């Protein structure tokens, strides 16, 4: 069993500010840092650090060599990462004094994936393998259809949520990893129980993990419902919190761990990530998470 993450790779330009810039306002940043990131890369690194056999497929641009190195240094197989002579994906991230962020995303090479590349990559995977997706690359409908035909288990984080997702056959998704905002965008409901009920109605064959920020997270598959509270820490940068949660949850699930254990592990990993600056660099190792959990007993 293998895990393929077909996803984005971004250069993150992170600006530290007193507060998020308002319309018409100009303020000075106290610091500017450059990190490896992208929801795809972040989740691949989280999966690999959590112990899952992870392959990443995607495209980098002219300035993206250090993204490739970041994957390799953290145990991600980069066989299916290609470099193009073009501007790569990047983000401009504002982080305020409380660790909250807002993000501007430029797709670059992440939006240059071809059907031929998809077929080349998926040809190396088979039924029962996991495919992890986010909405920061193009050709998502084609990737979902081809992976489903191969019998892969498709895990989708529908972020950022936009009209492109409406072109995807979401009934083919095995597991949704969504936050409360995306849940409301998909269902039209803001209450967590109403969101989960509507998701079950729309996608009766899927399971769902709904993250609720400071209110924790809940898993639901139509039969079993499991809640997990957060581990409270002082937030420095929340950029990769959700990606860290997704990677560690899925890795534990693949190992065969109970859902409650997977949620608890993911929550602890996420709490460590938000206490550090940056996206990918903030993701903890499996050993750090296990040590943190041992202290909670």
C-alpha cells in the first residue's frame, strides 16, 4: 500500500505584522521570511514525518529546487516531481501578532499539470493505494476520475473552495478532510451537526473529518462519530495547522489505528505546528508527537 499526494508545491513569503492589512491601509512588516509550503507539500511532509510511505507528484518552477530538497530531507519520495522553465507557485502570507494569517496564492506551475502527466503518474499506483488531493492544482476532475477507475482511495481537502470543485465528481471521494468554513460552503449550514448530516446525505459512501478551529475536530462516517478537543498552546503561526492535522490523521488511519487515536495524534501534531513559525518547517516529527502525547497522560 502506497500514498500518493498529487498536490501543490509553493514558495511561501511570510510577513510578520502587528495586524492583518485592511483595505486601503499600508503598514510595515517587522520581519519577512521565505519557507517551503503549499498544501500539497505540507501534507506530504506531514504524512512522511508521521510514518506513511509517501510519494509526491507535482510541478515546480525555476526557483523551486529547495522545495524538492525539502521533500527529500523529510522522507517524501520525489520520483514524480517535475521542474518546468516557468514561474512556480507561491504565496504571500501575512501573520499577525496573535499568529493568525491570511494568504494570497499564485498558482504558477501548480496550474500547468497535463492529462499526460496524470496518466504517467497514476500508472504506477493500484487499487487500495491512497491518493491525497487539495484544490491548489489543475486537472482535479481528471485526476479523481482516473484514480477512481484504478480503485484508489481518494482523500480530498477541498481547499481553497471554489467553483472548480463543482466540476469534480465528489461522490468518488473516500474521505473528506474539511474545516468548518468549507463545510458551510459545501452544505449551506454553519452548525457542525447540520454540516455532517448534510455531507452524509450528499456523499453517503464517504467519511468526514470536520475541523472546528479552537473547538476541536469531529470524525463521522454515517455510523461512528468521534470528537477530539484541541491541545491548547500559544499560537505563533497557524499556516500549516490543518495540513499537519490531515497528514498525521491519515497516517495513523492507514496504520490501522482506531479513529480516536488518529484524531488525538493529529490534534497533538497540529498543536506543535502552530507553536512554530513557517509552514512545512513547523511540522513535527512522529517522535515529537509521541513524546508530547506521553506527557498528556
